[in-house]
């Protein structure tokens, strides 16, 4: 199982859930009850609890990815293989000042 694909999927689903619009329930009018004009419409409603669970799962997946990166950096520092690009550091310092 590819963790990055799962995290990407979960992030996409979270964005879809956050950006969806909720239409208020339409009250049928007496003339709309005829067999000719009656239509069947499928609907799905997510509770606030379900939405929050999805958001927290996405956050946890992101945190796991950050922890993996942090652990890799720790290993590089301990092994002595971590290198710093002085030009990148200087450029970032100048960006912060300007």
C-alpha cells in the first residue's frame, strides 16, 4: 500500500467534503405530486461527526508523513550525511529580511 497515494486521496476527499454545497430540502408542492412530474433523487448526507473524523484522519496522515521526513533527517544527521547548501540558506535569509 502506497502511503503517499492514500494521503493524497484522503486530502482530495477532505477538500471535496469541505467545498461541497448543501442544498436545503425542497418541500414538495401539492401540484408536484402527480405521477408525470415525480422524480426520484438519491441523496447522501454526512454528519458533522463524520466530516470531522475525515478531517482528523487527513491531519493524522499528514503528521505521519512529516514524522517520516523528520526521522530521515535525524538519521542523516547522525550518520554525518546531511549537507547544507549555503546558497539556499543565504537566499532564505535574504527573503526573510526583504
